[in-house]
């Protein structure tokens, strides 16, 4: 530990993270802070140009309202999110994101993002809310704007610095601490306001891809639940931590299916050709009113496919060849035009992957799959925790002051901890913001963080820095002191290596909390047993050992995942119903209970104790 230099950084607003929401926060906070003589500092464990869920690229922007052009209303989007979340949404937050998101999309285009347009100059829609992009450099373009804004204001950006956790001064956030993964430096950041934008979580559950595919996932493998850990252990109220997201994707490489459903109008079928959305339509009656309205919620679409696999009708397929043929059918009388259209559609099919999931294109090639000639397998992935997509987990944050809703306390997107802000994957019950909405919400939160720093000018105390440092490097000290006890450093009774720890966590969550191997089913008995095992794992987390700074990062990532796992299990136990079949199914409470559980399931962790409670849902429109 003595070989690591302690670096203390004092700032007004600290932005933790480098994904879409953090880039939005940086752009807006830099502008308002410079105007008011304040300082903003951004710290990311990677580098913003390739950080976050959009790091690899994207083929569509999934939230664009078209409000000014009269394409949709803000209320339309609020109803859409309410419907897809089975009635559980913070409509004030969704409305606020919707009214700002188009401006973020227009900024992306101004910064150089190629958005598809038709012959009239209108954006090409993939679906009602999506617009198509050439997005292989999407994150690079958005991050460059954020970094330029910070540089032009004279503000500092720290890259390759891993944030371990929050620093508290009583009930107020005082900053964050962490360490460099490239230099022997321990960092303590002291700030008046902190923005936590470090993404959601993957690899809490055992993934479908194991062995040589270990680490492959739909959501970025480096997102470890840091935002939940940061806000939860700071004492911030959490919401919807039971709503994990399970996307259906092309099997094994997790390629996107959205373009196939929305742009190519493809069907998903069982192995024997039955279209489960049609064959099992009557099952939707059991999930009224949401199963009977359009669009059918994502979890119910998942569920109908799972029913097919449960009955031995798997694997499931995307009928890619049929979809391409149908789209080219209009040109069949002109063979030259037909061949040209087929080539164009084939190119778009591959580009959808090359924009954002290159490994899927490689897998298709490796398996001799030609999308215009044969269908391709799809499957439900393992669970993810992601507040920006079709899940809902995250912190409970303050809504905008100008809306007639009850959940607001002075600063937009501030958590229940004074001075601690979040957005994107970090804010709960406001999903379907995706990349553009996360950026817009980050801008909103960044502006409000500056306002808080202006109005709360006293700098909170960071307390005992040496104690933070000692706790941070304990795994390295433990390894160094005990590595000679055995001939193989991986097998040692005095410590556990981070990979071994992660495997234990994933096995526990998979088998007891409704993962892939249990077909996403669980029960109170399974959950309570899982909690017992998780308590043992928490004890062993104090015995993690790290040989290098890289392993030290992995140790802390797994501690973050462990806390995400615990709040998830405890919240599923608290909500005594099954509301999201297709995401998870509680076999002991197999039905939806609108009378008792059409509420937010919220919790707070403080001083070693958990408190769970309900909060009412308030509709913003009919």
C-alpha cells in the first residue's frame, strides 16, 4: 500500500462514469459550471470514447419522439413506457426525458452522427420510436463532444481510474475514492455534488455462454453494478430492483433482433414453425390489462416463447430468409430490380451486426448461415440490471419541479441522499430511455448538480483517507502475505481469487434467483436459501485476494455485483406476485396482483439494516 501515491482532488461537481448519461452530464455541467465559476471533474474506469453500453456501436437510436414535427406526443411515450413495464413507471421522469430527448438526438447529428434520412430528408424510422443510424462510431462521436466541452472549460478528466465507492459526510455525499489501473495512484475526490453514472450490471447471473464463450454477454461485460453499489451503500432509496431485463437475442453472440422485428418485419417461430405470438395469444388474457393492449410488453413476448421451449418446441428461430424474401417480393416482376433489392437487404442484415455486435456476424459466417437463405436461432439471454432499457432497477430520484407529481425534492434527478445525482442505468422506474434518453437525462442531472453545488457552497469533509486506502488495498495485502502458503497461488485457504468468487455468485443467482438453468423460475424457498448462501459469500468477500491492480479491480467489481444481487433477491421476496413473466416467474405466487402490488417496491439500506416499503404510482395522463 505504501507504494501507492495518494492523490486528493477537490472539485465542485464530480461525474463518475463515461457512458452515454455521463457524457450528457459532462456536456451540460461543463457549460453551467464555467458560467458560474465552478469546477467539474470527470472520472471513468475506462475511456469515454469506448465506455458504456454503446461502446461497441449501435444500429439505431431507440428513443426519438418527433415531437416538434407532430409525429408523437410526450403523453404517447409515457403511455408506451407504462404499458411495457406492466404499469410500474415513474411517469414524471419518463415525461421529462421525452421532452428533452429530441434535442440530444439533434446534437448527435450536429456532432457528426450519420442518421438515415429518406428522399424528403425525414429520419428513417425502424419502429414508432426508433431512427436508424450508421452507429459504429456513435459513442466516439458523443464522447468527443463531452471531452471537448470539458477541455474548453479547463476541466479535468481522469481515465483508467476505478471508483471503489462513495465518501459520506453524515447524510451528505462528500465525494468518491478509487485507484488507477495504469499507475500506482490512489485517488480521493472531494466534491459538493456527485453524479453516479457508472452503468448497470452484467455477470451477476451465470451467462448462457460458458467455457470459451465466458464473458460474452448482451450487455457490456465490464459493467458490474457500480452505480447501484454506490447509491445503495451511500444510503439512497432504491426502486424496482426486482425488475431485471432479459432480452431475446440471436443465440450465442447476442446479436440484436430489433431491426429484424421492426425494419425487416420478421417472424419468430418454434422449431416446428409455429409463431408463438399467434399460437399462444390466449395466454395474454392472464396478464390483463397489459397483455391485451399494444404493444405487447417485452417480458410477455419473452414468456410466450419460453412456453414453447418448456413444451419441447425449441429451439426458437428468427425467420430471416422469409422476411428478406417478403420485402423483396414487390420487385419480383423485374429480375434486375429484385436482385438489387435482395443484395441491399442482405447488406442491411449484416450491417445491423457490424454496427454493434461484430461477433454475431463472425458466428453467422462460422456456422455457414446466410440470412437470405436460412433462419437463425434466437434465445432468451441471462438477466441484466439496466434502468435505461426494458428493465427498471435503479435509484429513486427527484422529478422535475414543474410537473404536478409528488416525488420531487428540489433538484432534478437527485437521489434521496443530499448532493448525490444519477441518471441513465442509475435511475429506476423510468426505462426505455436507451442511449439518447440516457444522454438527455444525464444533461438534466448535470445541470441540476451544478445548481446544487452553487446553492450548497460548503465543501463536505472526506474524513479518514488512510482508512479508505487501507480498505481498498486489503485484497492485495492479503494475497502478498499468504501467496507462499501453497505451491499453487490459485488454491489457498487464506484468500479467494476474484474469478472464483464470481463463479460462486453466478451459480448461486442462476440456481436460486431464477437464472437460465432454472428457466427463470424461482420461489420464496429458493430465494431464502439463496440469501443464506449470499450471506456466506459476503463473509468470504472479506477474504478476496488480488495479485495485481487489474485483479484488485476485479475484486471490487465482484463486491459491487454481490450488492446488486442482494438487493435484487430481497426485493423479489418483498414483492409477493409475478408481474413480469419472461423476466422472472415466482412459482409460489404465479399471478399478477393489481389490487395489492400495483406499486413501487422500494428499499433503503442504512447502518446494516434493510427497510422495504411500497410507494404509490401516480399517473401523469390517462
